[in-house]
C-alpha cells in the first residue's frame, strides 16, 4: 500500500491536536499583565505539549521518509501512536489548571510514556516489513535516545509524587533530547546522494 494516505491522515490528526490545545486556553477577563499570572501554568503546559507534538510530527515525517510502502500492521501501529497523542490536550489542560499537581503530572508522564512506546512499536513494525538491512534499522541503530526517553518517562511518573519540579525537569529533558529533528535518517539519505 502507498504511504501517502497514512502521512496525510497523521498530519491532519496532529494539526487537530494542536488546535484543540490552543482552544483550551481561556483568555483572561482582565486587561493587565497580572491577569496572565492566572493562566501562566496553562501556558507553560501548553508550550511543553506543543513542543512534544512538534517533535512527534517532525520525527514521524523523517520516519516515513524511509518507508516505501505500508501494510495493515503499520496502519494500526500508527493509529496506536495517534491515540496516545490525542490524549495530550486533555492531560495538558489538567496539568495546567491544577498548577502541576502530582496526579495530573503523573498522568501526563504516562501519556508521554505510552506515546513513546507506541512510536517504538511503529519503528519495529516498519523494520520488520523492510528487513534488518532497511534504512530505518541502520538509522536508529541501538536507539539509545528512544530507550532513554522511555526510562526517563517512567522516572518522571514516579518522581511526580515526590518532587514536582524534578518531574517537570525530567519531561523537559526528554523534550530537549528530541527538540531537533532526528537527523539519523536524513544523514543516511544524504550519504546515498553523495555516493
């Protein structure tokens, strides 16, 4: 099967997720800067979630750049990823409206963990279809960043019940690890062009 419909659908879902998140931000009734203090936690949680969705969109684009065709398993693995990402707006709002309380932070971390796990599954399914000599397999190698992210998410979930700032810092660290698009796939394509 052609991958174009999967990419277009995924792009649409991610765009809707970003739209829902921004629509969840309520404008303050007052017109002075002090009014922004009331919504500052919501704005901070929105910023972090916007960055995360942007990271997934960018890396999803790179991931499917290495794919020639898809099958039903890839479609379902991709839907699994989109399911977890679709929960980001809800957990983002819960975190922001409750000023980064323990349970919302833990659930936010759980959704990030499951999205990371779903992305890992998607990679594995694509590699299985394309074979161990695929561009994707060569590009991700041992996938240190992927495994480190999952471990840090689990740590962030547990830490959120003891130290909210540390939990927030862990989620930010993972985002910083992935902030720039994953260049591993791009490098392989550049190397092929040079040859």
